[in-house]
C-alpha cells in the first residue's frame, strides 16, 4: 500500500524546507531537528499534576524524569521511553505525547530522560531504563506497570522486560513496543526496500548504532538486540505496532512472532501506509491518533 495522503504531504513539507540527510549530520545538528518537530505537536491535555523528578542511576549518577498525573485515580503507571536512536530526544519533545498517553490510558506517565549517546554509550541507556522501572515501582507501589516506547525506546522496553524476568525484578503487566529496534542486522528485506527510505533510512540506523554501540560485537548482546535472547518465555504480554514503510518493520514483526512462539500473549498491528515516526507525530498524522486509541484500549483491557 502506498503512503497515505497525510504522510506524503508531510514529507513534501519537510523536503521543501531543505536540509541534509540525518546520517550526514553532526549529533548537534540532528538534535536541533527535535525542537523543530516538537513545535508541530501543540500542547497536550492538561494534567492534574506534573512533577519533575530525579532518578538515581546504577552507576551512582542520576538523570531527570517527568511524571504526568491525569485527573482521577490512576489505573496504573506507564513508563514511556522515547525514541531517537539512543542519541536524540528531550523531555519537552515528548511532553505532548506523554500527556496524550496519560489522558487516554488513565495511567500516570513517567517520561525518563535516560542518558544519551555518544556522551553515554551502550549499555547506559539500557541500565537507566531498568533504573526507571525500579524507581517507578518503589515510588508508586501497588499500581500495575506498563513499559512502552517507540524505536530505540521500544528497544529499551523489550530489554528491561527481559531483565526484570531474569532478575525477578518489578512485575510488568504489559509491554508496548512501537516499531522497536530489536536487532542489529541491517540486511533484512525491510532495510533494503527503497520504498522504506523515508524519515528513517538504513544509513540513519547505522549512524545511530555507530554512536550508541561502536563496538560491533556488543550489538549482538541481548540488552542491545533483544531478538537475540535465547529464551523469550515468561515475558509480559505485548502489544507490538509496526509501520508498513519502515526499515524496522521486519525485526519488530519477527520479535512479535518469537514472543508468540514462546507462549507470550501478543497482539501485532501493522499500520498500512505509514512510515517510521508516525506514532510520535501527534496532531500531525491521523494514524498517530489511531495508534494511541489502540494502546489505550489494550491498556484498559490488560489492567482490568
């Protein structure tokens, strides 16, 4: 299926603005794009309370987080790990999305600003993600926990779900993996398809990996490529969302299938006519609202 009309128009708008490909940018240049994109989203729903927090890291350092508390009694805690290839992303850039998730799911949303590469390379992001899970479980005891994220954030969600299982860590009621990075193999068919070289290209994914885990041997570790874990049994139920025109499509769908084969309850939804980043384009692409609605329905069903 071809890209939908809204996506085609958005890409034309970006093309008309000029700019070089992401993989040809410096980290500073690439991070500046996030500010431009966030201006398109508008302000998210009002919250009953917004807190700025500090989470202690495993190495003795710390990193910030934002806690978004919706009106009413929260039905759970949803930890959302933002995408950006472990290199890009700020709390403000994902504030609107976090507010939408809180309002639609009825969960308190925790947005961690885990430390980014190349200043903090693998496995810092994965360890900060697990520290966030432990912090949220201790800070809000008794509430069921959902871990969620897009792209690299989906990678971190999958990674900490495995670690929590292996270390008897905090219980996770649901993992929501939105076009997640699950493997370091860039030769799958979806990576090589010219029609998928859109907002995220094969070259851009290589650029991200080079910043996050320049040692190629490390990339095969399960806490970098969760698809390579020997055993996926006993993991939390999963909702996996993929986009038809996305270089990450095949590895996300393969991870869903591996989970299913391991006996994990899985719902897989491929969004036809969509590209990578469609989900985070809140108030820009209609498919983002459709994906948010599906996540809200799944959270409500799983946290009953």
